[in-house]
C-alpha cells in the first residue's frame, strides 16, 4: 500500500491558551507516539487533515512529513467536541515497517442497494473487524458482495475479501456472521385489509305480537 502524504508541524507551546489559539486558526493539535519511543507534540492544518481523513479514514497508512522526515503512521484516535463534533485532537501512531500491527478496518458491503432478492431487509451485524499485518499490507477495508444473497445463507467472516489474503491475519472467528438477509414482516392489519371481505349476514327481525 502506498502511504498517503500529510504535512505536520512540530509545536513547542503547550497549555490551554496556545491550544485554543491554534484551534481558532483552524489548526489541530496532535501527537505522534510509538511503542518505546518518545511522544512528539505536533499540529496539522485542519483542511489538510480533513482532506486526508476523507479519503484515507482511520485504517490507511499515512506518510507524515515533519521537517524533512517521513514518518509511517496511522490515525490511532480522534477526539471531537461532543456538541459541535469539531475535531479537537489527533493521536498518530508511528509504525515500524518491519513489525506487524493490530488494527480495525471497516467492513464494506458491496451492492447493498442492488440486492436481487426483493423485497428484503439487509441487517449488518459486524461493521468492522480486527486484523494483524505489516504496515505495507494494511487494507482500506474488508469487502464482500451482497447482491446475490438469499434468506437462508448469511455472509460470514470467511466470505470477506481479506479471508483470502495470506498477508493479513483476521483476529476473529471465521464463522462469525457479518450480515443477514430477511423477508419483511407482514403487518396483520394489512393482511386483513387485503383479504376477502366476509359476506354480511342479515339478522332476523324481532317479531312483536300485537294484543287484540
């Protein structure tokens, strides 16, 4: 996999006020850390980060460019404002290209809007899956085509594209269910409305005898 480039800058100012000023200027505070290594405080332009994140997500290999150095990394954590949903902070994890990494990648259901068996309801049970591989083999996601699904055969982890990739180890049972297809339930009231209307039976009139 080719690393997606992202420009970052080293920062020396810490504390609440510098960080507030940074965010006001559309700059996101961040850190780059590695196992057993030092943590480096950095920043990234908001538009630059969103551009890369939109195409790469959190499961792609990045090439962070910092003062002439190229750092292989992944986005490990994103902190957001709970109200405005604005990105407040990003953690990048520096990778050793010769050391396997564990991470989660999204499960992508291809042709979910073109399922041949209709009417039907597609239920996705797993939306991401944990894997282990070398950084150069990190996939964008695990794909499976659902166009030909039926009501009796669920799609399992073993049916995902990654299950056939010898360079990637899936850290989940292969028989776990990814998604199912079911028939929509029939509403009893609708069924009654669409059924035959029973014939009305005429009630016998009450007979009132007159006294003479």
